[in-house]
C-alpha cells in the first residue's frame, strides 16, 4: 500500500479546501470500500481527509414531513431509525440487504453511495480497465460479465453500481446536499451518478473536492407501502445480481402512484420511468406489472453471460408490486 498522509478537518469548509488543494487526496468515512481498494493498489491517495468527526451524523425530521439524513450516519443506525422503518421501509430493507452487520456498523450514507463497482477486472490491477486506468480497455466487455450491466453500458465500460441504498433513494426521489469550494448545492439523486459513456472513470456529477453533507428524503406518504427485493448468489453478504425498489399507491385497484428503481443492471441506479408510466392510472394486476417491466427492459442489451437478468428483473418487479398490492388487506 502506498504511504499516505492523514488529516482530520475541523469543519466542512476545511475538508473541502483540503481536497481542493491536493488532486490525489480522498475523503475517508467508514473506509469499508476505500481501504480495501487501497490495499489492492486500485486507489492510491496520498492524503486521506477523515470526515467521520464532522457534525454530519444526525437524522432530522424536516418541517415538510421529509427526513434529512447526515452523510456520516452509519448504515445500521439509518436502517434502525423508527421514522425510516415507518415511513420509508424500502430504505430500511435496502440497507439491511447490504453487506454484513459489522460492515453496516461502519459504512456511512455518503460512502455507500460513492462506493466503487465490484467488477472483477476493476479490482485486478493486472487487467485492462478503463475505469481504473482510462484508455487501457475493458476486459469485462468480452470476459466474465455475468454480474454486469444490461442497460446503458458503453464499449468503454459495462460495470454496474453496487449500492442497494442508492436504488431505494432513486425510487424515493431523494436530493443530495453537496458542499463545494464555491458554496453548496442540491443534486437530484437520479442525477448524481453518470452513465459510463466515453469516461467511465467519472462516476458522478460531483466536482473535484465536493463533499456530500446530507441526503434529503421528500415527504412521500405512499412510501409507507414500499419494499426492496434483492436477488443474490447467497443469502447474505453478497452484492445484488438484480434488485428492485418499489413504492405502490393504489386507489381501489387503480395505480395512483408508483415508483420503481432497478439495481445491478447499469452503471447507475436505474429509475424505471417507462415501467411507472405503463402502470400509472391503470387497474393493477400482476400481468400489468409484467408488461410494465417489459416496457422498461425493451432497451436492455444483455452481454455474453447475463441474458438471464432480463427475465429476472421482470420477475422481481412482478413479485415486488404484487406483494405490495396484496399487503393492503
Ligand atoms: Fe473496468 Fe468497467 Fe470494463 Fe469492469 S466493465 S473492466 S470496471 S471498464
């Protein structure tokens, strides 16, 4: 592992300034992904700016009925928060589906969103990877790509985003609060992560040195009926092969509102707008849920080894929505 310096800033402004001064610096929060990648030589920061002591660890109800989640709130604390469990069960379930209890105790809200892909080739410094080393090629494109993207990939990168939490936040229309060198701004969650395009090394729309300070959840009464279903190769401590976050609001049998997002299918959490449009205003049936998933997945382009993800995501969509519809009784 490369030698690095360590700083613990007194406030957010100092943290952002430290990153701005050093192009090879990185923020350190729970360290559950970054430290692993440093050991592998995939990330080689020369300065770690530890943000865990900044006052960003509160979960606060907002006057509009929403919730503000500080960037360093630990995943276990957020999953156990009574308002999250009551008003946003999709979020609690996504968090509890991720990693192990020990990892969730360390991992933070912002760190979870900024974790790197688990593409094998990204983590192997002996393999070609445009994300790790721009211009070197993509060993996964015609290699072991079973776990990788079926939507929105490019010839430069076919990786998926690994976060479960991010899929739930995409469905909930969350907003990310960001501190940058020249002030603060809000980023709609669905605009935080990028498609790979020509530059898969750029994973978010954040500027260099930007620090996520909080995530705001809008008031969404319909989210009390919400869920997260994750398919993985073993029952715990495994990344998703495919996942679905779903919110369903029915008026009688008619879909008044619906939110759907897919995980492990693209370089970013995938908000399923086409499926939502196919459901809204229509009488809910499992068959309609399947047709809605078909509408979303019509643009899927499976790779050599992951064609199974298309029927898998379809089936999980039907199951998630049907379970929510039946839970009204
Ligand atoms: Fe690298 Fe992306 Fe290709 Fe994986 S899919 S090897 S992360 S460029």
